[in-house]
C-alpha cells in the first residue's frame, strides 16, 4: 500500500518545501456521504456530511462549524482541495462554488481533483497502467492512466460485459464509496482493488503536478 509521508515532499536541492504545504482544507461532496478534512502540520480533523437537497444551502455553515469545533481559523491553512467529481450535480456545483468563495476571500490556493485520479494514487509508479471505474445512474464509466497517473483516455461509458472481458487482465480500481452500486460479478473479477479515498493523498497529487489549478469546474459525465 502506498503511504505518503512528509519526506516525499523534497525539492531538488534537498531542502524541505515550506511547511505551509502541510496545512490544507479538503472537501468532497460528490456522493451521498460528503466529507470535510483539515490537516494542520501533523494533526488531522475530519467530518462526514449527510448529503441531501437541503444541505447545499447549509454547506458554508457546516464548514464554519467544522472549523470552530476544532478551534481552527482559515489563516491556519494555505490551500484548499476540492473533488470535482464525477458525482451528484448539486453537490459538486454547490461545493465548488463555496470553496471558490472561500479561497478568493481568504487568498488561498485552490486545487481540483477528480475521483478517477484520486482512486489511483496508491498505485503511483507501481503498475504499468491503471483503469479507474465508477458507476453513476446505472452506467459504468472508465478512465485509463499510465504508471505516473498521466491520463491516457478521457472518461468513457463502458458496459459490464466489456469490463469483465476486455479489461480482465488489466489492473483496475474502484473507489470504495462507489462499490455498493457495482454488480457482484464485477467486484469478484481478477486484478481489481477497492480503495478508500484518502484526503492526505491529495497533497501528493499536487506535488506531482497532477491536480487542476486554473479551471476548477465540475466533472460531469454524459
């Protein structure tokens, strides 16, 4: 299992990157169970959000309460990570709009990730190629990456039979939060790993230059 540690964040002259790199806020509202996460140096704080239609209007209050509960101020962090999806339309749109407001008003850096990439991070440079699969609205979607997690293909719809037959010998990952929607036959095929989405790993993806930082918008699949 890939484990990210602070010593992975070294620059070429062997001096450590600014310790602010260790302080961030992360939010994921792509599924029914959203999550908030803060890392301040070596301390972490997290909260699960029960997502429904009414919660979008309350998201900013939930974030402020989360900071207050843990005696943290926005001045304590230097950046924000947001999951751009794919996932729930309202959750993605609401959370991205909210964090854009936060980062603009507090002068924080904003970075965007997507679930396909996030689910592969544990296998960075460990597999020649990786396929990430999710299921949304009864449809399966797949995206392919090389061993350094550079995109090989755009997300594309794929059938259950194609996954089982065409990709049976290729290493595949499924985010654990999506696995409950998968057909049991897919969950039992070879070369498949079901992974947790760990907010700590977003820092590694940023260091590798794999996160979006210019155009942060929801990732919708059609």
